[in-house]
């Protein structure tokens, strides 16, 4: 088994339960890790046998455009869309980090991780 990690997809989006979050928005970072057998891509050097970064980025951007109350919901949508696009991957792990979420205590990000 091999893994491909696409790290640090940075976006600005409008997710959150508070009305202000839907108006102001904030920065998000998405990481995606694909686990599977990439031997064909390794030996053939053919993009059609690999996970295409451009497709991954487009899927993440598209799912992040739809506002949601929870980053858990967004992460689940991203995972489902990636599973549909790359069914040959045994496992896909998605991490969605919301920078500077509103809180009464200071912390710099909230991170949701889903794997399937």
C-alpha cells in the first residue's frame, strides 16, 4: 500500500452556525490522504492511473462553496465526492481546519477529520 497526501489546500468559505460566519467567512485548510495501490502509476508514469491533484482541488473547492453549519458536514461531503471520483483508492482521509473559529476562549483552529 502507498499513500498520497495533498496538504494545505487553502480556501476562504462561509460555514458556521452564527449568521456572522455566513456573512464574513473565514479561512480553511483542507488536507486529503489517499491510501491504495499506486503501482500502475509508479511504473507507467500515466496520469490516468493516478490521483489527479487538479481534480482533487476542484472537488474540494466545489464542496467548500456550499455553506454548511458544521465542518463535519463539509468534510463528509468532500469525502463522498472524492470516493465517487477515485473509487479504486482503498481509503481516503479528509481533514478540514477552520481558522480562528468564534469562541469564548482563544484557539487558532478547529479541525475535523473523517476517513472512509
